[in-house]
C-alpha cells in the first residue's frame, strides 16, 4: 500500500488539506479579474494551493496559464516558456494551433518537435532577441488577453517564483513591459507567487518599481491546527491505521503546523508503523528522532559552512526559544556573548539570505523546525 503522506512535491487531490477559505477567495479573485500577489515562507504550500485553484476555475471555463520561473533563467527562456503556454491555450490540432500562433505571435517561428517514443508533438519557438524586443514582448503579453477576448472567457496567468525574474539582467525591463500590457487586461487575472519576502516586497512595494501596487497582497499562512489534525487522522484511517488520542496534536506541536514538515513526519511514522498500524504519542517522539538522525548529516554540512558569528546567533536563538526576542537588545547580546550589534547584523543578514532564518510577522523563525530541534539537542544543555 502506498504511503498517503507526500512531501517534496506538490500536494494535490487527496493529499491536499483544507485551505477552503483560500481556495474560495482566490477563485473569486480570478473570476473578477483581480491581480494577486501570493507570498509565504518556503514550503507552506503556495504551488499546491494555486494548482488546486487553477483546476477549479478551469472547470468553470477559465483559460489558465501556469509558469514556473524557477527553471527559467533568462529572457530567452522566458519567451519560449510563455509562448509554449500560449500555444497550449490555442488547442485544437497542430495545424489549427500553428495558424493561430502565427497570427498571435508573428515574430516567433514555431517548430514542431516530436519527443521520445510517443508520437506527441510539441511546439518550440525560434526567435531573435537581438532585434527590437518591444514588439516581441508586446505580442506575447497581449496573447492571453486576446484569446480570452475572442472566446468571451476569463483567463488567469500565474507566475510561480516570480522573484527569480528580479535576478536576471533584463528582469526590470521585462517587468516594465509586462505591467504596461497587463494593466489594461480586465478579463485576465495575473497572480504572482514568491517566497523570498524581501525580493517580493522590493518588487511590489517600492514606488519606483514597475509592479508597485499592482495587486492585492495575499499572505499565505500555515494550515489551521483543527483542519490539519483532521486531515492527519483521516489519511491514517484511510490506510487502516488506528491513531490514539492526542497523536495528531503532538505531531502538529512538533512541526508547528508547518505543511511540509508535518507531511514529512507523518510519512516517516507511516513507514515505521506499517506493520502494526497503530500510532501512539510515544511513536511520535520516536518518529521525530528518526527524522533528526536521517537529517543530521545535512544539518552538520550546513553548520560547517556557516561563519562563527552566525552559529553563535543560531545557538542563542535556539536557547531563547522565543522568535520575537529583541536580537539587538543589550540583554540578548550580553547574555549570549554575541559582541557588537554590527557583527550580529551581518550574521543575521547571512542567515536570512541563506534562508536558514526567515522573518515572519516581525519574528525570526527557523525555516526548518527540525534543524531548530537538532540545534537544541546538540547545543542546549
Ligand atoms: N494544503 C496542503 N495540504 C497538505 N500538505 C500540504 C498542503 N500544502 C502543502 N503541503 C505540503 O507542503 C509541501 C510543500 O508544498 P508546496 O511545494 O506547494 O509549497 P510552496 O510554498 O510552493 O514551496 P516553495 O516555497 O518551495 O515553492 C508539499 O510537498 C506538502 O507536503
Ligand atoms: Mg512552490
């Protein structure tokens, strides 16, 4: 029997817990053409959520485009990926799609490619980025709105890991073009996903940037405890497990409701107990130990790469236990022998950029709850 808990890939269908409010709100935003900026720390479930939303609105006749910019590292890649999505929307047989594509994107040369053993044709595009780019990007950024208009439908375009675009040399210029076109599209909702908070803020909250105030900000939180506990119980029960009282709560206390780590811990528990099919609170503790020993190697490696001051700061934070502690207060600096505030500031910047810590509602949280536990185990007497 297959382990019902998934981690490390998007959670869909039965693996997807709750988020009813977010599903409803995002679907209605899309149906009203609202632009949305959806952000959260790493692995809270942005991608899973938006893919669920897209499936729902697609069933209501909305044209949907999803682009993951994580794999797109240059303007050329971006043009190809976007054009492929437009081609997919054109639908129909390859001939019809080609005809349509030629009129929507006249500056791109489509090529039919056959992949692998299957006789499945895909379109790829050739284009010249040395020429004038404005018309090329213009065609691209109008294409979805044009298709939606022709068919009398609404559309949604999702850019996952949007902050990646800020890293390319051409990023700012591409964004300016996007905004110039997107702002006129009432029938299309544009959704931007990102996890690097400082980059997302820079893109959407800086007055001098093209996407300043472009949409509604939608911070995604963790999954509420009650719903997540029900989900855990139901998934165990569906595979014939008995779960003692208090188990789900214990799991969520360890993982602090973090979606990814909750699924990871449940996955490990399910594997360990697949024969006896009974989970008790003691099993949860043993499961946590197993996760820690599995991950210890990675934690050591990460630790080795950090400068001394960063390590000292992490240990101090793990000892304090309170993510809202005033890092620059004289009390904190002295108690943990951290030296001058300026060097702590550098260490903190490093930990934030390495995504070992993240800022959540004014607090400094460990991105990895198991790393925090490991630190406590190793360094806190
Ligand atoms: N609604 C959910 N129900 C259950 N588990 C979830 C849910 N959303 C996310 N998860 C868990 O969290 C993991 C990460 O989800 P996902 O990749 O969607 O997050 P993300 O915020 O897009 O992450 P990243 O910042 O890495 O892009 C999934 O593999 C799954 O284990
Ligand atoms: Mg994601």
